[in-house]
C-alpha cells in the first residue's frame, strides 16, 4: 500500500500501531484493516480510510515475497497491484467493500 506524499507516516493494522512501519509504502504481511496517519511539514495530520486486506491460501511464502496495492485510497478506479516473484502465478481477488 502506498500513501500520498507527506513528511511523516505511521501505519496501523486493526487500529494498532505497527512498530517500524513509518515509510510511504507498507507491504501488508497478513489480513487486516490497514490505515496510515500522515503529517505534513507544518504539523497538520490526517488518517486514511481503512484498506481491508484479505490474504488467503498463501503457503511457504518468503518474507520478502510481499505485495502492494496502490494508491490508497483509490480515487479514479485505477489500482496498481504488485507481487514478489514467489507470488507470480497465484490467484488474486480484489473486492470493493461495497460489493462484498
């Protein structure tokens, strides 16, 4: 997942701070509801809407395999989905929460 440009970032899973997750991009290693809190250079802050990630049927995947979905939130209907080499050929399903 990738946030918009900001001065600082802090990612959360299920409203719990993820230690060390302070980059613009975060690769979700497990299912959950992810948000990011950002601040700009003047100290103003905002928290994103939740991105619900569901990971199923992934077995024996290397820690660096990962995946990312961006942008978050999606404004135009275009989503970029990237996976590591060990996940190529796997099946993926992406749902709009309004349709689940």
